[in-house]
C-alpha cells in the first residue's frame, strides 16, 4: 500500500504542470458550456415573454385582491419561460403567493404561507391547452 502511495506522489510531482493545465482547461470548458446553455435558455425565455410584469400583477391581484408586497422573477429552465411569484397581503393580512407564467399569463400555483392550496390549475395542464407540453 505504501509503495502505491509513493508511486502516486512521484507521478504527481513529475506531471504536476500537465495535471494543472488539463484540470484548468477542463474547468474552463465546463464553465463555457454551462454559460452557453444558460444564455440559450435565457434568450429563449426572453423571446417567450408575452405578458409584462404589470400585466401579470393585474392577473394575480384579480385572483387574490390585496397589496403586492414582493415580486420574484424566476427562470424556468425546463420550459424556457420566466415565472413571476407575487407575494400578496390580502384583506385579512394573510400573506399569499401567486405564481404566473409570463408566456401564457396562466396561474401556476397559489397558496398562503400556511401551505393551504388555493386550488389553482396545474401549470402543465394550462400549458398543454396552449400547445406547450
């Protein structure tokens, strides 16, 4: 066992520069590929925007009347669309969340902070209705 460790140590010393170069090139390659994928999906999602944040806010407030406290914009990589999550304080001062799709303007989910389901349509069903599966 000790001989194997010594051989590995000697190998690493002998080829240290090559190991560093190969590792660096591999890391740079992975970063470039990942950046390209993210850039492609982001670009496609920008092209899929049919509803502005203001329009989606009106839809969300139509479902849960109240005051918008916070808005989060998320990129859905699988469907290449932006999703907006509106945190809305209703008339009972309960904080509720409504998530919408920027491509079709459909409600993806809605629930309050206690986890009570609001019975919204499943986003997959809604997207399939619009021809996106």
